C-alpha cells in the first residue's frame, strides 16, 4: 500500500480509511474473511475487496453504510495510533512551506514520534528526495520503521534509533532543511548546522513552552542563523447564524388596498417624498419611481424593496431584514506549541 499514489480499487491487504462521519473515521487493514464492528453495524472485509475507493458500502443488517477512502498523510494524521503527541495538518502545512521543501529536497527530522509529520515530509520530497528521521526510543523507532515499509515509503525514509541531542545526526553538508521536535532543541542546533548543506538551509523547531522558544532563539543567533521568527498557528472557527434586523419605516412599502387608493388620489406628480416622521426637510430624499412598463406617474409599482415589510423576526417583530452573519468565538483555545524558523547562510 503506497501513500504516494492512488489505486482505483481495494485489494486484500490494503490499509483503508473507513469514513463514518466528518468527525469519525478509523484505519482498517483489509483481510479476507474478517469482520469489523462499527457504530452502523458489522462490516465484512470481503464487501470492501474489489470496491472502488470512495464507494459507499452497506453494513450487515442494513443498519447503515460507510465510505471506504484511500489513505493520505492528512487522513493518517487524523487516524494514526498515538505513541506520542503529534503535529496536525495546520502546523504541518506551515512547516513544509516555511522549510521550502520540494521534490528532491533532503530533510532531517528529530524526533520521529508517531510519524505524523514524517509521512507528509516524505510525500513533499518525493520522488527523488529523502527524509532522515531520528528517534531515541527504540520501540517507537521500530514501529515507525515498520509503518514506513507498509505504507510504501521505505525508499524515501531512513529511520535511525539515535539520541540526536547527545550524539548528533552523523551527517555533514547533506540536508536542505532540519526539523527539531525535542525537549531541549537548543542543544541540537550545532548538529543541525553541521548537517545543512554548504550553501545553507532552513531550520524549524517545535516547542510547547515559550521559555524553550527563548533559549532556542538565543542559540540560533549565537550559531549564526538569521531571519529568526516564531509562529503560533491557531484555527479560528466562525459561527454562522441567521439574524433579523428591524428596519425603520421609511415609506418604501408598496401601496395596497385603501392605502393604494389614497396614493392615487393624492397627486399625479412623478416624485415620492420619503422622509422621517418629523418631516425634517434636511433628511428628506426624493425618489422617482416608474411602473412595470417603464412609464411614470399613477399606478406605479415599487420594485426597489431590499427587505420584506411583512417578515417576522425571531421575537415576532415585523418589518425586519433576515440575513446571514458570522460571529467570532468569545474564547479561543491556545495551541500546543510554537514554530521557530531560521535561515543559515553558509559561505
């Protein structure tokens, strides 16, 4: 199963993403003869084999259905087993952009963790680039290495079980970019500097505490890095709702019934005076109106209403404009960490 390309149909042994809803998905290794329980009922793996990716699949008993999706780094980030705290797509997109990664780039990552960022980095540098990722925890490194093989990324990713802070990366003049996700990233900046190519490169450090950011920035400056900047990526979700705004009566109402007769007997003038209730001349506006066939004068029909005078608001008030609006959240939770970027210009 490859995360770098797409297949048209599901095969036995594939890793697929079962879509139950916008906030409910699960990864599934398809095995002939097996059955998986979902909230919509039992799902036979044999029903998936041969289906096109994106298909709707009925569960046993007709209780519901699911969709079978092809895995991508983004979907894997949502569904992967958490062995450590992970980075999500919001941060991942900024990291890849700011590190200026492209096909053919060589990037160093420490540490690997659950492999969320690793999958996205591998796809960004494919097909001719390479990711060197380091993880000090032996079991996590072994599990991530197996996942890279199973997901068709083994030719693009080299994983090593190594303490990058104390032992370094063992690379000199080799990388275009370095990413650090370590408890004390300032201790590994000298190793990152040595790993970057002779022409220089970019570095990114992810830290959950601002005190870590301060130490990292000081060390980056001391090591000769420039363009040091720190970002915090926060998603702001707007609430869309329908509201009714009361509109004052300004004389726009179409004449009906008795009011229509009165308007026809008042005057033959081609003007309608519109003003406020106190007849203040300074606030009056003259508006020329026409009927539906373009002629002026009696029998005119006003078409310039931008609201419904009979519209009822949520509390029963009349003469309202009903419209969509958005509101910002009153409280916005902070993020889990800060991204610090810098550039090294080597001579």
